C-alpha cells in the first residue's frame, strides 16, 4: 500500500511504543473541555426538571423553599 500523503514518514513509530508517550496521548485525547454555564436563576424561577435529580416536577411536588428543585431534593 502506497503512502500517498506521507503519513508514515511523519509519524515516529518508535515513540508510539513508549508507555509514557501513550499515557500523554491518552490524556490529550480523552480530556473534554470543561465549560461552566452561567446560571442567572433565582429561587422562584420554575424549571421543568429538578436541578439536582433531573426528574420532571409537577406543580404540587415542587419544593416550598426553592422552586427549581423537587420536594425530595430539598
């Protein structure tokens, strides 16, 4: 099989057998960028799902203290 694009020349195959390099590559490719979402919600905002357990909240099952959570979570 021909290496039309020259990938075999560009890759150092000896380094890929090194366990340290493999661990570093694993770290690089398995990391997901962490983005914090800005939350401007207040206690009286009503969400469809509970912020803690992510279950759908019916109106009679909301927490009395914080409307963003179900009665079980708060």
